């Protein structure tokens, strides 16, 4: 009887160790794509705001990366509870809809001195697979008054902002908004 208890206990420990570590190993192995915004263009009409960042010394433009795609542009911060709660849905959408020409793109409004490392670590820890830039608050200003986060913009294939969504949303709500732009 004592041997059965010991074997069962060891089995439970191995099972718990496997379950508890399998979730974390998936989210910490990726390299987060996080960049600091360099320049921000003025918004013209309903067009999405263009901005640039450096990736390996090369200047990259939001307009170039998202050309011809439907975009879910999410403005968030590492300290924002609702932002964190909607994150699993954004991660799921980014992988589920990539083949349909949909891009999920994040803009962090974190403003601490160590914001690049802070956001990069957060993205790696939470398994965010999509590109994020750290705003110098010029992007948020260019989109009009953003009074709360998360705030999400749906952008159609022609680069027009077709919907502004304030507050945390569900995957289903994001899908419904994206369907209108597809």
C-alpha cells in the first residue's frame, strides 16, 4: 500500500511539473518584434496614420508592411488590465486570420525610460507573435483623442480607418468588426 502511494505521488508530481512548464516554455522561446517609433506622418482624411521604425538598421513603414491587408491596430500598455485580458484573443486572431490577409499590429503607449526592454519582455513572456511598436505619443495624437486603452482601429485593404473601438473586446467582437473590412 505504501509503494502505491509513493508511485502515485511521484506520478502526480511529474504530471504537474509537465503541465506547469509546458505552457511557459511556449511563451518564452519566441523573439518579440518590438520597435521604437521614429517618425509619424500627419493623418489625411480617413487614411491610417503612417509611421516608421528601424529593424536591423532598415527603416520600415507601417503603410508598406500593411499594404493590401486588413489591419487590427491595437493601442495598449503593459500596465493596462483590460489590455492584458483581451490579449489572448488578439494572439489567436493573429494566427487564425493571417492566411486571409489580416494583420494584427500593436502600439504600446508605455512611457517609462526602460520601455523598449519592458515591452519586449512582456511580449516574449505572453507569447505575442505580432509586431508592436512603442509610441512616442505622436501616433495616438494623430488618431485623435485616445482617452482610454485599449483602443483598436480596424483598417481596410485600401488603408482607410473604418472603425474605432474603445475598450476591451472579445474575439467575437473583433471578428465581427474585421468582417466588415474584409
